[in-house]
C-alpha cells in the first residue's frame, strides 16, 4: 500500500493556493471537505435551489425529490427498514436534544402525573460526549430522576456487567456512544442493545465517531435510535441524521413547531402529520443534505474496504511511532491500543499526554508548525476526571492523511518535549 494518500488531491484546502503545508489531524472534530461535495452543493444552490415539500411548481417538486432520495440513501447507509425512519436535523447535538424533549421528557411527565412513587432513571456511560450527557443531566435534575453512570473497563469500553446491574424496571432510556471521541474504542453495540432489550429499556446510540468507519446496520444492532452528523463523514456542517424505529416516531411529540408539519390547524388546535416531516418544520437545509449524499457517493466510489484498510495501516503506523516516544502517555494502556487493531473496528484517533508539558502548550507549538491537533477535554470532561487527567492531546486521522503527516507530528512532539519539558 502506498504511504501517500491517493485522495489528498481531492481536498482543495491542500492546494498550492490554500494551505499546501497543512498537517490536519483533527478529523474527529470535523472532517475536511472534498471538492466533489462542495461542487454538488454549489451546483444545487446556483442551478436548482427551491423550497422542498412546499411548492407545486416543478423546481420545488424536484427539490422535494432530492430530499426524499437523500432520506432513502441514508436509510440504506444505516440499514434502516424504511426511509421514513430517517429524520434530518442540524446534527448529533440537536438530535440528542430532540430525543430528550420529544421522547424521554414525556415519559417523565407521565410518571409524575401517575403519582408513580418509584424514582425513574436514565443510564449513560462514563465516556460520553457532553452532547450525550447534558440533556439527560438536565432532565434528571428537573424531574428528580436518577442519572446512572456505567463505568468503562480497562479497554475503554462500557462495562457490561455493571450495565446489567444498573438497568431495571425504572430505567427510561440507555444512551451511549458507538465509538468514543476520546478513546477511539468501539462499544459492542449489539450486545449492549441485547442487554437493554432483555430489560425492556429503550436505546439511543451516538454514532458521530462510528460513521467514519463505514455503513452501520441499525437493524442488526437493533437499537431504537441512532444519530450522527454529516461533517463527521466528509460532508457539510449543519446537517445531521436521526434514525428512529417507526413506531417510536409516531409516539413522540414534535421538537419544534412551524410550517410543513400539520394536517390541519386553527386558532385553537393543531393536528400534526405522522412520519419524519413532523420533526422537520420550516425549510430543509437542502444544500447540506445534497452535500451529505455526495459525500456518501464519494466514499462509496472509493470503497469502504479500501478506506478502512488505508486508515488501519496509517493508524498502526501512528501508534507505533507514538509508542516509541518514552514521554508518550496514552490515556489507555499501550497494550489496549495494540490489541485494538484486531477485528473490523479499528481506532483512528488517540488521546495522550506528554510528560512534563501541558497539552495546550504542545498544541500551540504544533500550530506554529502548521499541525492541527485537539487539546483539552474534548467535550468529555467527566471522562478525563475519571482517568485522573485534566486534559489530553488528541490526534485523529482522515483519508487525506499519510505517513508524512505522522512523521511531521512525531518530529514536532520530540522538539516540544526537548524545549518545553519541565522534567
């Protein structure tokens, strides 16, 4: 396999008139955009833009078809049984807040109105992004529910034995990340959902990091909800996807109110339509939806097998190079990362510290050399506290990276330790 990315030329940011020397290692935050995606969005905006699901004229009808075609494509990508299982929104964060408001809060309200003496609980893992913590924390505080935290094991995955003891008849929902944005480890989603089903607990999966590894099969996983953002998949920002089992969508109250979501309305009452449009009021972000579909087409044309083989090889080289630095301190044991290369769910990000240097200082020095990495708690502060650290550096890979990026990073980390270490 070539050690030079065959796809880097598809990303205009690396062109000679932009940032040819950029070493971008923060794809877990947001992937860069290939020209194919930008061109598709520009073409739509310039030549076929209209409001979807509203007009009877041909231009609007054509845009409606684009949105519904995209819904079908996303259903295929996620292994959903029907296109109507797919709801478009602004991203993972909005989708999780939608579920908190539309699905879980009504259950808490009902329990309170029924004078149910048993305290309800919501279960999440200790490794969650703040987007999959704060909505549940607020609901628990507002309705005197218990927020239960499942610890992680030495591999950085959810402790399944602990999970089984925390789920009970009063658990309203289990929310967890498919892949950690800090540790890079995949949770065994199918096994987790099986445990939850055995206790009649609804499952919500944050798939923001997992989708960069290829298609997901929510039918096989048998989760109730699955969410992700387009920009984690080389698509645009401002677009996200919520998968929901059909019967659950019908039970949920709308998250926002506006045009395009009613059967009938007068000044005293409203009757909402069923299906995904109930959760998509107003004007669709068609440009971003078009961009997401183009991103899927672009990645499918390369083939996910080739992408994952390339990232696996690059990821192995990255960890091997980091592990050779005696001052490299990974958040998980080195043996964990080495064994993670077995199987199909390989890590493509690493969080670590350098002995004797604050992470922010390292990141600033790297930035001066045009190397972009993340430093801080990565919107997962409780996880960092649990691991006994305040912050970490995170390096995450994309298909535009190659071995030269890793070499540049390692050289700069060595220089940083040489000149800034307080040992």
